[in-house]
C-alpha cells in the first residue's frame, strides 16, 4: 500500500510506501518531492521510519491541513 499527501500550497508532496526489503520489522519510506508540470517530479528527500512512527506522522500531517491526493509521480 501507499498513500500520498500534499501541502495546501501544492509545493510539497509526500509519498508513503512500504519498504519491502525490511525483514523483521515493518518500515515505511516517506519520499518528499515537488511536482513540476510537464516534467517528472523533483525528489528532494527520502526518510525511512518504523511503520508505527510513519502512521503517527501521517496523522499529524492531516491535522496540520495536508490533504490526501492521487499519485503525483
């Protein structure tokens, strides 16, 4: 599974997706990028968190007015 969040200003997008290489504990990658019309997104950063921490981060961002969006890249 994966999920996408975008800032209200539209500049930053986060992609949450599972780290399939993790063997013993569930980890999630969070990719931060900026959509560029007519071009591939500019990927700025990747973070790896334990699943529990990633869920907490997702919920925190939703409360901070980020919104769910369709895949951006």
